[in-house]
């Protein structure tokens, strides 16, 4: 998992962080191994320390409905679903049958597959289909150019005690690079500026992983 560490940390500090975080269990270790076999795609996986943070947040919020945008092989969904209270559900949005098959296998291994609804379709379509559903916890980690649209679908549905977590908001520091004008970087800069100016929400940007923004209703 060397490539998954926060870009703020050198190897020694990263190892220290991991050594002082509850260790991954056998299901998570199996997931990391299965994902690593995908080669360079594995870099998309949410790292163990960030997964532990997601579990902690979900455990504190005790959502009835959680939503994940971008499931891949299941690291974040495993963390979120395991921390749900009895009867709660996690809606997972992705477009890949192949990658989410690995997630499905590991949800079953963890005994949490019965609390997860996976929809294979563009996430915007799935989110619009939520109608007037109330969302208590959401995690956005998919195509960066779609983030603002996902944010706009999720914020009005957030419950008063709800939390929206958004990954990759620092984009390895490119958000500050004046020479970076690619679509993903521009989308993330635009999103970050939009959120801090949005009077519907309170926001804190954390320098964990690749940058994680937490949003709640104002
Ligand atoms: C960075 S990965 C997600 C990592 C995942 N959260 C984890 O814990 O490992 C991004 C995922 O978004 C999915 N994706 C890309 N475009 C999408 C879209 N328009 N709608 C839904 N999912 C999309 C990809 O198939 C990929 O699995």
C-alpha cells in the first residue's frame, strides 16, 4: 500500500500513523491483495487509515441511509457498511461491474452484503433517483469532473446531523499549481471554492490522504 499514503507524509511518518491505527482485519487485507493484482488501477483504492476514519465517522453519526459515489473494489464501502447501525443501508454507485465484483466478494466475506445496494449506472442518474430520500452520510470518490453535480444532489438531501465526505480535494497538491489546467484539477478547484462560499454548509478540509473535505448543514 505504499502508494496510498498521504502525500504529506514521508515513509517513516506514514508507517508510524499505520502502526498507531487499528490494524486491517483479514477481509481488508484480502481486499488490498485482490486490488493490488489490478496493477496501476490499485492506486485508486482508499487507504487503510482513511477507511478507518470513515468507519469512525459513520459509527459516530449512526446513519439510516449512507451513500457512496465511487465504489471501485470496495475499500470505503467495507469501512462504511461495517460501521452502520442495525437496519441501516448503504447505496453504492459505480459504473464498473468488473471492479465492483471484487467489492461484492469482500462484502460477502465480511457478512455485510445484505445491507448494501449497488447500482451500476452513472452516479448522477442514481442520485437524482433518490427523490426526497434523506441521507445521513455520503462519500464522494468517483470521476472528479462529476463532483460538483454529486455535491449539488447530496447537500439538499443531507439530514441536519448528516455528513458529506469528499475525497481527493487536494489532488496531490495540483489545486495550487498555477500550471495545472487539466479538467480534473479545474473541477476540484471550482468545487473547493464553491463549497467554502456555500452558506448552506459548514466545511472543514482535512489534510488526510489526498485531502478530505467534510461538509455538514449550517
Ligand atoms: C477512486 S475510485 C473509488 C475508490 C473507492 N472509493 C475505494 O474505496 O477504493 C473511482 C470509482 O468511480 C467510478 N466511476 C467513475 N465514473 C463514474 C460515474 N460517472 N458514476 C459512477 N461511478 C463512476 C469508477 O468506476 C471507480 O470505481
